C-alpha cells in the first residue's frame, strides 16, 4: 500500500468521515450541533465528513464519545492493511442488524436514493424518538 502524502487525506480518511456522517445522522444531530459541541465550524465538520480534511485522533475520540461509540467504530470495514502484514481487524460493537443496515445504505449508488431512505427511516422512527426542546 502506498503511503499518502502527510497532508493529503486518503481513502481511509474518506471512510472515517463517511462513518462520522452516518453516525451523526443516526443520532439526528445536525452538522452545526456537532460543530458547536466540538468548538469548530460546521464547515470543518463538513470537510471531515467528506474526507477532504483528516480528523485529528483526539478530536475523533471526542466525536466518538458524542456519538455514543469508540474511535475504532469509525474504522469498520476498512480494507487497508494494519501496522502488521495482516488486514486490520474490525473494532465494532455494532450488532449484525446495524452493520447490515449500514452496509446496505453504503451500497445505494445515489444521494437522492440515500436521502429517500433516510426520510423513510426518520418517519418510521419519529414516534419512538424523544423530541428536542426547540
């Protein structure tokens, strides 16, 4: 595996950012809410989620805490080799049902279809999700 330039994000950065986005949306948290919790701008959160900027490890740990997981959760299904010669093991605590749902979501090819599925899931979950005080 070629080593990326130190200041350029690679596929793993993009994968981690995508996982952050999925978990943030699953928590019904806006980019602005996450940014405020982290003390950064929502534009920076957007750059993290698209993988255009790398997430510092200390910030990733805090993001994981805010989203109810561990930093290793964001590396699930990463196919890059680990520090040794073998592929990296998954750190996940996700149930098989949640993993199946995330894998199916990742396989949807268009943003329009993904957003439609998210809308359906939001509607189905609405009666069970506590409403925030606005």
